[in-house]
């Protein structure tokens, strides 16, 4: 470029003399056959950092000084990219076919699915005749129902040929298929349309769905095949089991040449911490990118799953245990972009082409995932990760920085790469430019050591999760001490957050420099919901108990040295289930059937060709799979009796503890006695159900609790793994509260029975006994206690006749007790004169009417 739009010299050199060394920008235009749907430069800007200039929103800055001279300020170039478009007609997306054809009772098909599968609309495009087809584009989205349930969608968009006969004459002219003057057909152009295939699920197995959809698309454009496409779809939906802790890996053979493995964008450390602060304070967040698949992955990291974690693990998200309950649309179609004007916090992801039509919305934090920049309105105070608590914020930033550097080093030769390669079912990248020898060495390296690289990256992902989990544990450390139990008959304000949590005491327990952040956090909907979930029974009690364990672990001088997540590998071959592809039919003589299933375009699904499930009960219910790894570490409650699912590690710990106690006769006897008490309370529900007087049986159980604490028995799992100084005289017991789960079984079962048989007052007495014993209720026990006192009917406070007579009786007994000292004084005194005895008798007679 030799001149500017104003006919001035476009030289970038600082000197203005004619003899000065001149520097110009050069550009190259893409070929017509390769320019469609590729990213091209649309705008260029120059900036001088010395004058305080920064790159405009959605612009990429080249970190190279263009001023090659010794004098003059530094000069940088910025550019903006956009997708190169062809002549196109845009239509609203609609549904072509679906499976199953009828809505399931527990899983109806959302009406807005077509719009999210094709957020930019359905396009009919005119291409040059020799243009190359664009590879399918994978994207994900999340739909949230009115009840808060999420539906995860994975879709691939692809192009296929389109008939000109389906267009009107006016549309053919707009697409350049007919000449404007004489309406002569132009044969040098071809016509194509965009379609999408989508999978909906309650579980975010995006990587699995991408491989399955890619296989389905490849199957439709190849052939002929022996089996129809519907057979493979029904096999995948009906025959593939859900991963479980016993079988965490499911290997599905889609065809003799395809494997699919079900196993459980890098923003940088500074931007990740800044986004964490924005989510904790419930700001309006707008994520945008030119890559649709990146939007959902980063959005889920903020509110639902991860920065880079397995999708099944709830503690993998940045703000665990807090959950985002405000509007959340990770991939928002442009026709629904009015949601950005909502007067409430939200997290929305849009395509970057949104900013070609609109300016950045006010009071919205815009995150550009392509340029790794955060744009904030100048009217409000800018967010910075330094607003986080100083000590814990610096620890988080330092940990993420070290992990980021390690991640960059471990990505060779995957870092500077553009070409994709499928290796062992995983998508890897090859360097963009390399010699034949380097290419062979790279391929050999990928084929031999990719598994090791993949395991190392998975370990780094878990360490990133652990860094955010440690920060949240330190941030909310000690919160359980400020929960307010319900001890009186419930009223209209009993379930308010102010009645369930001592907010002022919680704020005073923090440093004065951090109280502003904690005050903002306490006003968010996330924090209010968190307090409610901790106070009452919820489906997240296992995750909350896991978080409480993490809070206890970080309650030490150096929390950064404590491990919160087990970095174990449970994906061995002995835990893998192999699923074979559908069997191909054979002729009567044993020969193979002819292949006669071929498709010119992606077909409409035929219901008669699908295989029906053999056993409908085989499909797991939505709640059958755990949403977090907490069940491996904690215990579950089913009904009024606690059922414990022990892992191999817990069994080994229990064995070691029993061996330790067996060496001390006194402790061994108390340990055995504690197990006896535990067994008695486990069978308490059956005992109460068999008794005629339920109340009397419950009061007997309360007396047993008091005797148990008097004898100072050693309850199972009473010893914590780490803690401060030990209590003298009792080896293995810490001086801190016994906040384990199983040592609360006795109290919890009695609380549950109090709620079942309507005895809230007795439940309060059980809680007082629990606190007297030095045991702080955990999430499960506390929830069942509040449920018992909140849902049960309390004794009436109306003063009836019987209650009044009882009060009068108590008053008379109190007066009689006051007379006792007078009687003792009279009997112990010496015998006086007759007048004194007469006066004493008179006093006695006068007092007798009382």
C-alpha cells in the first residue's frame, strides 16, 4: 500500500525526508476458489503505545515494532478479521427430521433447537464452479428450561449441493446465477446450502458427540453401504451404556475403521482471574469469537463445568460450589441478541460478526476469545484480578502462571500448528510449515508419544481445577460457623437468607481490606442459593460435603501445599467396555448382502429403518450418573437410613485405623463400643416402626445418645486426616470438632425420624446434644435437621386451661420452696421465751394460708 485513502504517503518510517528509509505494508488477496468461508483481513489500524493508544475492540495487535529506525516512537499494526462471504440468501432455520419422532415424557424436544443449530440462519450460497467444500464446522450450545435443567447440544454444520429449480428468477439474479439484462444462465457458478446435524443430551459429552456426528456425516457422503444410516444412529443411542465409576471408559466401534472413546482456548492467567472476579460479582459478560465451538467450552468453564476439565465433574468449574443461576446462553443467535439489553446479570456468547452490526453494549464486559482481550466500558470502574483477596489471589495467579508456562512447553509439537490429523481417535495438530524430514519425525513422535502427552495435559487440567478449588475454599473458609439453625416455630421470614446466615458476623471475620468484595459477593444470587442449599436438603449434598472437606483441608498455615483432588488414573484397559458396531446382514447362503444404501445429500430419516431398544429399562435415568467425583469420597443418604458407598481407599484407611486402635486396649474397647452404637442406630428406624408409641421410642433413642456421649465412645471415622494439636489422653483424636460424616450417623438418623414422626422439638434437643459433644453438623445432617424443624407441625403456643393450671401448680411449688429456709431457721434456733414462741406460732399461722 503506497498511499492512504487520502492520497498521502503510506510509509511507516518516522523520518519525513525523501531520503529516509521507507517501510510499506504488503497484502495478498486469496484466490476465488479458496476465499470462501476463510478468515480475511477487513480493517487495519496503526497505534502508538507511547500516546496511550490501545487496540480497538475485536482487533488483533501484532507485537512487533514497525519503526525500524533509531528515532521515533514505537509503532504497531492492528488488524481485524472476518469470514469471507459469498452471494447468499438467508432463511430461518427449521426442523427437517428427528429421532425419536415423538417427545419423551422426561425429555421433550425444545422448539428453539433449529435456531441454535444454525445461529447465523440457513444460507443458500453461490460459489465459483471449482470452489472447494468447506469442512464441517462443529459447535455446541446449552439450553436451560424454566426449572433450571440444562440440555446440551452438539451440532455440525456442512454444505451440500442445491437445485436451481427451487429458486425464483429474482433469487437467481441475486445469487448471480442469471445475468441481469437478458436473464441468461451463468454456468460458471454452483449452488450450495447449509445444513446441520445435532445431538441433544442431558450430559455434556461434546468430544464424543463431535466424533459421532463426524462419522454420521462421512457415512452419508460415502458409500454405497450395506446398512442404512438409521442403523448406526439407533445403535449409538440404544446400545452404548453410560460411563460409571466401575466402567469409566466406553470404547465404541462405529465401523471397522472408526473408534470412539468416552472418557470422563486458553485465556491466560490474568484474564482467567479477572473473569473469575466478574462471575463472582455477577457482572454482565459477553463472550464472542469467530469459532462457535470455543464459545460453549469457555462459557461452561465459567458457570457449569470447566476451564479444561472432564464434563462430568462439577467441582471443575471456576466458581464451585457457587452456581450461576442468571440468564446463560453460551451460543446466542443474532436474532436473539436483544437479551444483551436485559437489566440483569447474564453470560452470553455470540459470533464476532455481531460487532459488525452493533456497538459493544454499555455496562457489559466483552471478552474476545480470538484476541485474548477484555473490553470494559470506561464509565464504570475497571475490573482487575488484583481486587481479589490479596493473599489467595496472588496464590491463584502464581499457580496459574506456572501451569500456563508448563502447558505451553508440553504442547510441542502441537503449539504452532494448523493442519489437523486424527491419531488414535483424537484430533491433533501438525506444524504449518516443515520439511519432509521434520514431517516424518513429527508424525513418528505423535504416533509413539501422543498418549503420554495426552495424559500429561489431563493432569495439568486437574491441577488447574485444583487451583480454582483451593481459591474458593480459602475464600469461603469458616462459612459453616455462621449458619443459623432454625430453633423455633417457622414464620414467614424463616427461610430468608438473613435468617439462615449471620452475614454481619461473617463479614467481620474477614480482613477489612476484603470486606467490600465479600459484601458484593453476599448480595449475589449465587451466594443466596448457596446458603439455601447448605441449610436444606438438596441434590447437591454430596458436592457440598466434598467442598466442606476441602475447606477443612485448607484451614492450615500453607493451604497451597494441600492436595484437594486425587490425580489418579482410572482409565486402564480392565475398566474399558467395548461396544461392537451393528452387524451386517448376510444372504441365505452366507454371502454378504449387496451394498445399496447411498445418499446424494443427507437423507431424511426413515422411522422403519431404526432398531428399537431391546430393553427400555436398560437406559440409565438422568440421576443415575453422579454429577461430580464427590460420591467417590463422601457418603450418600437414601431414605431415613444412611447407606455408605466405600471406596477401596476408605476401606484401607478403616483397616489401618482398626489396627492402630487394637494396640491400645482402652481405645479398642471404645472403638468396638462405638460400632455397636452405630449398628443400634442403623436399625433404629425398624425399632421405631415396630413400637406402638413412636414418641416414647424416639425419646429412648435420645437417652441413648446422651449415654453414648457420657461414655466417650470412639465413633467410626472420627479421626480426621490432618489437624492441630491432639487431645491428651486420646491418641488419634484431634482437639478440633469431629466433622466427619459417619460419626454423625447416629444424630442424623434420629433427626430424620423426628421429621418423619413430627417431633421438631426433639430434633432441636438432638442438635444441642450434638453441639455439646463438639460435633459440627455437616451439609447432610444440617439439611435434614432444618427439614425436620421446618416441615413438622410445632406444638401450639395458645394458652389453654390445662396449660394455665400447670402454671399455677408451678407457682405454688415455687412458693413452697421459698418456705423451706424459714422452716430450717426456726428449727435450728434455740427455744426462747413463751412470747417469742407465740410470735413464731403467729408467723407460722399467718404464713400457712400460702
